[in-house]
C-alpha cells in the first residue's frame, strides 16, 4: 500500500468561533534549527534505521536539524547502538534518561536537552513517515505555532492498524472533539510539531506517560497558540513491542482532558499566550 497523497494545502481551521491561521509574514520569525525528539525504550531492532532514514530525509531537504534520541531505561542494546551510529551521523544526540522513566518524562527530557527553535516528537519504531517531518518544518516556517498531523483526514492514512486500537482511537478522539469543541481529529497521536515558545508556554507538564501526547496540543489550543492540521501517514511497527498499554492509560488521558477543560472554562485566561505574541 503506497503513501496516500494530499490534494493541496491544508485549509484554515477553527477553534470555537476563532479562525486560526499563521502569523503574517512580518511577525513570523524564521526558524533556525529543527530538533526531532525520539523517546526510545528497548528499540534495538529499529532505532538505527529510524535515525538513519530520518537523517537522510532531512539532509536531502536541507533542513538544519538535530536528532535527540532519549533512551528511556532500555534493557536491550538500544543505548549501545545509538553510541555506534553517532560516530557516522553527526546530528544525532543520544541522551540517557536515568529516571523516572515513562514516555512523557522522556519527551520532556528531550525538550530540555535540545537546541532547536522548532520541535517535533516522533516515535522510534518507524511508524511515522520521515517525509512528514519535512512538511512539519515547512508549515512551521509559514508562521504556525503548532502543526498537528492527522491520519484520518483526506490525504492521510494508516497501514496495518489493529482494529481494536483503531476503534478505541476513534472513540477517544471523538470524545475530545466534542468535549473541547475543536476540529482536530487525531489529538492522541504523538507525532506533532511545535515552535519552542509553545512548549515553554504549555508548562508545567503533568503527564509522565503517553497522556503527554494529549496534554501538549490541548493546552496549546486552549492557551491561544495558532495551529493547522496536515495529513500524515502511519505504519504499524514491524519489530519490537508496542509500549502503549491502553488499560493503564484510560484514566490518565481522562484526567488530563478534565484538567485542561477546567483551565479552558475557569482559569479566566490566566495561562493564555501573551497578547504581544498573538496574530493581531
């Protein structure tokens, strides 16, 4: 099955009654460096190919970058392999997470140890398409604060998606869309892009696990950062074991949704993006 192709530029989106678009050309600061943050736990079978393919794609498209791989307590040869490939990929920056472990903790550690003014969170198992990272970089440089990829819009797609996981994903995202009255339909997907100031403006983070994938985009929307959605593709991992445990994550996702929902309606705008950074 080939990669589905988009038929054109993404259309502007709305958040409630507010039209969300890029900053104008005068206020959009040109980005200097892309940091791709990849949390990895026991990914010895795929981490080398993930890093190598990403590096080639970014280099071919002249994207200034660093690849920050956070080894989140691996018990296999993941760290050893990262040390080996760092010798031939100069933009790779392996980081060891001494703990506490967890997907969210690893991602935040990657943020804290990265240098880029643009950030992409990417999975280590090659489920995300490297070509979409380039498209994220291009959209951020148009002036967007955030770029949310969706596998479930025209031009996007999934390959070998387990039916139970698909059903749970669609149900959870429908709940989030209705609960927050927003249009993005793939909020739970980790693969997204942000300007550095968005990450700073969404702190402090409460999520130590996969619920960080919901906390960041929802906070960004609620706090007034502009965003767009582009179609992306996803392929089920070909090796290793998935780390997301649905039974363990349900209550954590719900907690974060309730937390951000309360902020949206009861914080009186205390955490919103400063007005001098808004589109005007």
